[in-house]
C-alpha cells in the first residue's frame, strides 16, 4: 500500500531508482535473489512502485505482476510488467493465485502492514513463498541518527508506531513522502499471525550496522 504522495514525485522517483546504482541497491537485489530463488510461475510484486525490481524477478525466471496504489508510479511500472492499481489490503486476486510474493522496500509505505501481509498470505498458493526486503526496523527510521558513518544513535521513538517525515537523510525518499515505522517484533509477528512460517532471515549493511532486513516465509 503506497500513499498518493508518490503521485507527486513519481517521475523523480523513477529516475532516482533506475539511474542511481549504489551498494545499497545491489545488496537489496542480491538478498531478493537469494531468498526468492528461481521460479517459473507468477510472482506478485506487492507495492511495485515504478517496477524497479521487475527485471530481477524476470531474471530469476518468474513472471512478475505488480500491484500498487499510486497511479503515478504505475504509469512507469506499466512499461516493465503487467500492473493493476489496488490497495495492498484488498488485492484483485483469488485465494491461492500465485506461488510467490515479493515485497521490496515497501513496508514503510504501508499504514497497516499486518493487514497487507494477511492479504498476501491469502493470495499465496500452498507451499508458496513470501519474500520481504526492507529497511531495518531497528536501525533505520526517524528514531535513528545515522549521520555519522559506522554509528547509529537510537532514541525512544523506536517504540512509536507512527508516520514521520523526520530523517537523517534530508534529500531522500523519506523526507519527501515520510515513512511508517513498526518495531521488529511487530513486523515478524505480522508474518506468523498471517499463518506463514518464517524460514530465513537476513541482515545486510555496508558497515557494521545493518540497514536492510530481509526474510522468507512460506505458506503451509
């Protein structure tokens, strides 16, 4: 579920994610490939944005289909994969429709992450897998000062489940559209509450403090 705020920055965002090659984007791509693995069926790109990850899903053999709430972002994504405009908590798919769901760098745009994961679990086929790749909820957010390399200072805001425009990076995406925060326990409990089994967890960072948390969960 992305907010309409992305409509106002869709052109900027598409250029940003498609022309800026960084260590961060490569680590996101790598952990997505590791946890999702190869496949041949449809993979739902949940909150697909401008479709920046469609090429990687396709490279793994999947047939990506995207869903997002932002019409502005879908205007770009439509050139990269089949898309539909829909809320992540009300997907236009029948139960058990897809063998895989990928949610990449999207959970901080979701006002109700547990409801979105429950809906993703509904459309997953038995034996299917969900892969989440996102900013690390312990070390990235309005509560975390990462302005000094190799150091993160965490304040009491970690426990607050809020939407905030505060960010140590004043020129990034979050300074423009804000972010929803969930503590780590809430994030993982949403997965198990949806009836999924957590099967793998990965952390990644360019230094000693991880900025990416990824996990794989399967549907029994």
